[in-house]
């Protein structure tokens, strides 16, 4: 009886070893590969187009269809040319987008403020009575600020015990808008006109793929914007920065134009436009660097 029980167990064990042996697995894999190898040989030996079509992999369909294969033309998410926040150029594209937005804001604020340059009262004193009566009849003037389209007067406010700036949409009566001021106005306006669509294209680059030619043109436009924005400092040779700008006070001496809040914003805007142009020029290479850094970081994590 014991022998009758051992013999079936031994036979079953042998079959299990045979089914799960490495040699049997190799044989099964070879049997699966042989049809594909023969098909590949037929293709390389000059098969016609019908044979190529028969060997093509089935087209994937949406997961909700529940099956694969068929000749139905289904569109997938990868086929769309515009995907919100898809970052087709890599996450590095966020940097030129942010720089262009910051540069546009600095340009718009710096070009339209009344405190572009400042002329301080060096000697003498100036008191004006043009302020409203409830604020007092006179004000001790510390200096005059100049802008592209307006000017301001910085005077002492006794209630706050500090100097405040009062902007005026009109320029001083004896201040003439010479060629320097007109050129500065023209170039800064051109910088904003070109800068806005360029900034929009850089924002769209976070949602759609831009060709290499488009990126090069954007870089050229950004360099032009940088030049136009820096032309705001052609304002400095203007006579308004050296002549007497407040009539009726011959004994008062003003200093020449110094940098004020508006001109500092213009400098920041020029630097940001230039950095944006550099990033737009090498955006494709920056994407490759980003991918390599990701691979290196993954290898480091795996080794750790």
C-alpha cells in the first residue's frame, strides 16, 4: 500500500519539476519568438506593403472602450497641441515666464511714474503756496522729481513730520520737451508694445510646444526690448536735468538729475528683459540639462 501511494506522488513531482524548470521555460520562450523572427526576416527580404500592414501593432484606444485593436481613429490627450500647464519645454520654462512678467511690470511702473529722476535743492529754500488752504499756505520744498509725462514736488509735511511727494500731470512752465525726452518716450513705449505679446508667447510655451524658429525670434525681440527700455536714460542729457526748472526763485540751486524710484525700476526691467532673452535663446539646451539632472538625481536616490 505504501508503494502505491509513493509512485503517484513521485510522478506528480516529476511533472511539476518539468513544468517549472528553466530549460522548459527557455523552450517556451523560443517557441514564442520564432514566429516574430520569421516575420521580421520576410520583411527585410522585400515584403510588400500588405505584409507590413499585417504586422503593425494594433492602435490603442481609450480605456473606457474596454478593448484594443480595430481601425477606429481615436484621439488621445497626447495628440492635442494645447494642454494647460503641460510644460512641453520642461519646468525650466517657468523661469523666463516669470522674468518676462516681472520685467513688464517694472517697465510699466518705471516708465509712467513721476519720480523717474530727482533734483534736490542744494542751496537756498523754496516755499510754495499752491497747496490747498486746509493743508497750510506754504510748503518747504526739498526737491523736484521728473518723469516722462509728469513731474512732482517733494515738500515737508508738518503733520506727518516727513517729506511727501505730490505729483502733477503738468510739467513746469519753463520745461521744454526737447528731443531727448521725446526719444525716451518713444523707445519706452515701443518696449511695452513689443514686450506684451512676447510675454504672452512665453506664457503659452507652458501649454504648447514652440518651434526652435519661434524661440529664436522671441529671443531677438527680447534683445530689442532690452535696448528700447535702456534708452530711457537718454533723458539725462536733457536741459531739464541741468537748467532752472522753478521760475521765480533765482537764488535756489538744484542739483543735476539723480536716480529715483522710476529709474531704478527701469534698470531692473532692462536686466530682467536681458535675462529673459538669454533663457529664450538656450531654452532647448536648458531642457536637456534639466533632464540630465533628473536622471542624475534618480541614480543618486537609487544608490542611496
